[in-house]
C-alpha cells in the first residue's frame, strides 16, 4: 500500500518561504502522479499542485508562479517550495498519489506576522 510522510511546515511571516517534503515508502514517486492538496481551517480540501509520472507539473491558479513542485527520485521524495507566502496560504498541507496510498498526517503551514 505504501506510506507518505509530510514535513517541513511551520510558522512564517508574509512574504516568506518554506519547503515541504513528502517522503514516500512502498511506492515510487516517479511511477505515479503525485499531488499536493491543502485544507485551510473550516474549509474543504483544495488542490494545489500535481507532478505527473512524466514529470510535467500543474498548479492551481492561486499558487502558480509562487509554488514549485518537484521530486527527487534518488530519495523517493516529493517537494513543494512555497514562496511569497500570504495569510491565505495558511493550511494543513498533504501529499497524495494515484497509487491508492493513503494521505499522510499532513504538515501545518501558518503564515502570520
């Protein structure tokens, strides 16, 4: 079934940056489409970004040109670089995959001055 473990979240000021990681085990990050989704307090899940097995990336309009999704095949890790953060980006961030592996516990990103 595999396992996904997110990390890298934290408290950051508006305009700051963070890099989130998603360590995968039991599946290969290059064999499936991998995505980042987020859930803000009191709201539903929002799709953020996808990296296809081909390596092509896609972004939600709200994060395009600010966030960068990538993967490291050697370490079997998915990344999300968050730049120019705003309070609107405050949420729990999860990675997920088309392999059927359950989402991890998520990593909290809080943007506040």
